[in-house]
C-alpha cells in the first residue's frame, strides 16, 4: 500500500479515519491526574479523579472514557471536532496552544483540557501508559518489527507462518490486514496510528497471543506511530529509492529507518547487509545486531548468517542458511524470486534471534514448509499458462527484482509488464522505472497506478520518457505502449500473451481501490487479470494459491 496519509489529525479532511475494532475489552482506568503528571502538568480538584480508559486521535472512533487528542492538521484542527468526541464519551481533551484557543471559543466543552507544546510527541507513550500495552510480567506477546523499502509485508507473513509452525498463536499488523487472534481487519496504513498500535498490542495480550509481527514504515517512524513501542526483534530488509517526497534525500530516509535500531525501541536486531545501507546500519546500530547476507557471492564469514547453495525448486527456491559458528538449516520458499529468499532468510534469523531453538526450527521447516505461505498481492500467481503474476513492486528496485524473478528460462517466452507510477509522490523514480521496464521486459505497457490529484497523463509521460530514452540509447529490442485506464491495459497484456509468455502486473498488489481526483474507483489487478485470462480461454488458479 502506498503511504499517503498526512501527519495531521485523523479528523482533518486530508486524513483517514482510524479503523475500529482494535481495543481490548477491559482496560484498567488511569486517573487524569496521573496522566497530567506524566506530561508535566498539574490537574487540580475533581478533574484529577477523572478516569481514563482509552485514547483516540479520531472523534469518530472515540469510546466512553477516552482521552481525545486534538492534533493540528493541514486543513483543520482536531479541536474543531472536540464536541463530537465529548458527545461520544470523551472525558478529557489533550491538545496544543492553538487547539486550546479554539476550545476556549466553544461553548460546549465540559471536560478537562490538558495543553502541551507538542501533543503528537507524547501520544504514543501516553497510549502505552493507558493501555498498558507491553506488560513487564511476560504476558505480552513477543513483538517482531520489520522495516526497509521492499519486503516488509512478505517478511512479516513469513515470520508469522514460521512461528505458527512452531505452535505459536500470532498476530499481525501490516499493509494488507491486521490480525489479533480473530478475524482479519483490512488495514488502512502500513502501520496504524500509535493509539491503535498500543490498543492492538493490549488486545493481543488479552487474547493470549504468543507473538506478533509488525511492518514499520518510514512514515510510521516520522509520524510517531510507533512511539512507546518496544520490539523484541527488529529486522531490516534493504534500502532503495522510495518516499523521497517525504524524506528529501536517501540519507534522511536512512536516518529515519535507523531510529528503530536503538535500545529505546528494540532489544535485538537482524540486519540484512546485502547493500551499503544495511552494512552501515549494522555498524551504527545502538543495540545487539545479528547480520545476514543473502547474496550467493558473499564471502564466507562476512555475516553471522549467510545464504548458500540456492537452487530452483518449482517456482521457488531451496537453500541452506549457514551461521558463522557452523549451524546449518535447510530452507525452502515456494514464492519466486531471489528477494523472497532474502525475505525468508530474514524471517528465519529474526525468529532465531527471538530465542527459537535451531533444531525445533528445522523440524518446523521440514514439516510445514512455512515460507510457501500465500501473501496477497506479493508475487501472487493468477495463472500458469501464461504465467500471470500480480506484485506490489512500485519503486525501481522492486520492479527490477520482480521482472528478473518472472523471466522464464524458455528463450521463446516473452515478459509483458503492466505498470505505472503513483501521483503526488517521488517523481524522480518515474523515468527510472520506465528504463528498468524497457531493459527487462519484452512488452512494456505503461498505464496508471494511483494518480491521486495529479494529472494521470503527465505521470505516464514521465514514465514513458525513461522507457523510450533507454530503448533508443541502449538499442533495446522491446515494444513500448501507453494504454489506459488500467483495466484496459491489463486486457491488452492478456490479448498479446501466448501460453508460454509471462505477464507481470506491478505496482498495486493487493489494493482494491484506485484513487483518481479524490474518488476511489474499484480496481483489483487480480480480479481484472483473472477476468481477462478467462475471457481468452486461459485457465486461472484459485485465489491466493501458490504452485510449488
């Protein structure tokens, strides 16, 4: 999912409502006086005895007993919605000076108001205090966090799948869904707001879960969505160009990721050292680090764990993971691509860093094949002839890896790619993605991703410049075309495909809505691809099936 939520209040028009259903059923009350002291304020008189049993940034999800946090947004201030929050049961408001001035003008604010300089700077730790989200008595689930540009979603699914194979009850907080031991809840953000994160962790503890995995995006760190969270193990996949619209430079992007790798935020780390950013992170991290190399050509002993002897098995790969002390584990993933070898190896080493016994892990790998779990929209196979794959690849590195992964050994097989670029995001990656597609695909169909409020034709033009320049300057033998809207582009790809070809629809993965000029249009690449394949008489696979 492309992160595009502004760092303002969830009540502001430019934000989205936080999803509900995250809270534990019982929360011990915290007196407002104690909350006041915690943020450096004195709450006098009867107000100090007000009992707080929840916290919310969103007036639409306030429950009785909540502390409502009114944050400034880019268009509206959360204080504008305080009356709604109070009607829903908020017993107090926390805000800044601007919010306090707005509340002073409102005639119907009948609850105590706490004023601090930067409410967002305290809301995460306040949420941890109110929900007691990570107990010190061992009753809280072990928490695994995964960060990096690419591979976060698949790695968290792999961590959970391996833990389940080890007999653990698990939870998940991520791009696709949130699971807390019950039915999945569709996710709006890679990482929810800090109020929801802490409520979820408390819910997982209440339900007796053993462990949980969480995707941690750079947006989550920048917008303080994981403040107050302490991970048992945090893992790093890689760092490539993305989100520079937020961070400005790769250096700032790296520094944001690196904030997770401190003793304040995690107890241990596993860092993939396949790129220079990973090697730097491993050297600079302020907590115990286990290093992982997944490159076949890596020198022996260059990392604590190394992937060796990768070899094809079906659509996936089997490989050996060897430690610097001589421990070896036999591993298989049914998902295609060398990057899924990296994801599986990282998940495995994270579980080991969390205290799992290698012998028990090997038994679980042999018995359950946990890294062949289907991950919606991540190298998801829709048909076998032609091979038709939907993937979330939405930046240059991910697109290159996906195209390399789907290339058949059959010299007569062509790769047909459908992709675009997201509007109002890092514009510098658009020509790069076009050039990569021209180099690695035989037929390049440039279409729309999520234009948002930007002109879709202008976005396609930026991508096409990169593709056509690469084709001309490098004398590439590929066909380039522009087809829109996206469902028509998918139908065109299928129309051009022969049974031995491969179709890759990249960029949107599991997403089911396309945002165009503020309107969400129903669009699921997997559904459109299945429909187009069926219409041509090709056989499609069952939903989420992985062939191995």
